[in-house]
C-alpha cells in the first residue's frame, strides 16, 4: 500500500466518484491532471472571443504605428526644404541681411543722424572734415557749429578694418615686417612685400589684397588708400610639445600663433590730418629758447660784456 492509498483510501473510480477521482489525480499526478484540463479548455478559449464580439463589445481600433497628422483645410502642400537656397529665395536673403546688419558695428549706433548729415555737408564743401565749422541745416535753416571728438571722426570717416586668420609665427617676426610698411599706401606696400623673402611678408600681402577688394566693393579710391594702423597680437591656444634634454631633464617647446590686424584709411583722412597739423602750427605760441629754470647765482641789473 502506497502513501496515496493511506491518505485517500481505495482507488476512486471516475464514473462512480468523479469529483473524488479529480481531487485524487490533482494531488497525486498534478502534471497529468493540469495538462488534461488545459487541453480541454483550449476549445472553450477559442470560442470566447467570437462570443464576446457578438454579444458584449467589438474590438478597438488598432493603435497606429506612425503618427497621424491631420491636414487642415487650405493647408499648403508639402515642399522640399533642400530646394530652398539663398540664391533663389528672396525672403531668406532678407533674413540673412538683417542678421548680418545686427552683428555689424554701424555708425548709426554711436552717431546721431544730425551729426552725420552735417559731417557729410562739411566733407562735400572742403573735400575732408574740418572741425569747428559753421554749417547750415537745409531742412530747418538753422546754423550749427559742428565739433566732433576724435572717436566720432574716426567712426564717420571711410575705414576698412582687416583681420587675418590664425598664423603660425611669432609677434617679434611680424613686428619687423609691420614696421617696414606701416604708413605706406596699400599698393606701394603690396609691391614692397611681394619681393620681401620673409614669411610674414607673404601673409601681410594677402591681407592687404583683401583690403583692396573691400575698397573696390565700397567704391573707395584704391590709389590713395593707405595703412593708418597695423599691429599684431597673440592668437592664443599655443601648441606645446615636450622637449627632451640630457640627464633626465625635460622642457616645453611652445609653438606661437598670431594674427594681423590693420586699419586702412582714404585720402580724406590724410588731408584732414595735414590740415590739423597746419592749424596747430599756426595757433602755437612762439618758442622760448631761454631756460626757464630758477637761477642759482646772483643776478645783476645790467648786462656784462
């Protein structure tokens, strides 16, 4: 007699005691019992879905895998964004011009319109700007004595600012070349730099040629264009390299990078500076060649020959 017979007694017969027979096999042979139950319930599960659709509720609509964008009435048709370029789109050209004008340093941000108008009148009369001139406003018929600071004159006069790219050289080497051409006319400086064997002469020649192109676009006279200011500076982020030495010592080799900057002016500025120098000489007092230091000896009221 086995352990199951001690608990359940005699073996139940399925047609006499079906409930006791099912409990007996569920405890003694659960793998056999539940496999039979699942097998018998399969047809029932297959019939549940059709009965539910017919009697209870139907299936929901499937969730779309791609987002559904509802098109509104009078909505413009789709277009290819890659086909729009600044060359064929006027609105894009106006947007770019607006963004560039905001970034540019313009005279209107620092000079009032009345000063600019009076400055142009003085230049039209004399060919260059003369300070402290009496000017009549054609609109209001009022007279003004126009006096501008050196900073305001520098803003209003035609100017070209040049900035080079990153150059691998030193400031000492660049300064030697800058002193050679500073103050010369641009075309003369380009001719001198063309036959200079130094590397910085070639870089400065490229920068000045770029200035000539900008002058032609702005309508300036390139024959009288000259270099008003020219300087160099460190461009930062110097590359460093290990320098191996003897007896276990090491050093650092620094590779300098610099930039060149220049300010080009027209003949108008040169004429103004010459006029201001002439006025300064005319208004200067006579030179006193006598020493104005206190005397450390006795002064007589008469002159000794």
